[in-house]
């Protein structure tokens, strides 16, 4: 379980904070990079930052991909990744947030909380079911969840087609061989 908090500081900076257990970060880094991938806390932090850059994104209004400035990792039992968000437009009408930081951990979940004016006040949960992402849009003054397009091809349906086709091919090959030998 992790949480993602997007908030504003007293000085006006927009901050992204991701909190999870140190063990969760370690499991994901080892899964991706292998056992012994880091020898020091600094090497571990660099691997976490690389993974964050590759697996976390926020797109606003379907066109503005937000950038992250000066990301830092604070190690501890509860480990935190904190970074400043830059590029947030003044008017926000749609948000697409994707967090695959812990996607390889069985039954992982991330709770997303927006603590900004004019942003949704509802908590959103990211997990395997929604492919670790939310897509929401402002309609008539209310934030509405958009259905994310399922992009994975479901291979179980291939068997329903392939098995009869293979059976038919085998039938014709056997029949042809019987006709040739007769």
C-alpha cells in the first residue's frame, strides 16, 4: 500500500509526495535490477529515481505532461519520494495520472489524494484492475472518472479460434494422406 499526495506549500510550490514502505521500494528495485544492484543508500536512491522517471506520469488537459523538479528520496521505515511539480496550467479540466512504481508487487494499491484548490476531493485507488492509472475530467463542475481504454489483448480467446482451426487442418491432412495411399 502506498499513497500519492499532491499539495501546495505555503510558498506556492506544487509538491508530489509518494509514501510507501522501504521494503516495497526495495522489492521493486531488486525485481527490476536484480539482487545486488546497489551497494549503498545513494545507489539505491538513484535506482528509485530512475524507476520513478520511467513509471510515473501526470498529464493535464490531455496535452500537458507535468515535469518533476529536484526529486528526493527520504529513506526510512516509511520511505518518501518528494518532488516539485512544474508545468501545471492555471486551468485544469482533465487529469490522467499513472503510477507503476509498485506494479510488480502482488496486490499493490496506491491511494491518490489531491490537496489543491479546484482539484477532486475524492480519494482514488490505483491497482491492477485499473492498470495503476486514473483518468478524470471536469464536467458540469464535478470530477468524473473516465473509462480507461483496455489495451491488453486477451489471449484466452485465441484458443477458442485456434483449436477448431488446428482440428480442421489435422482432419484435412489425415484425409489427404488416406486419399493418396488409396
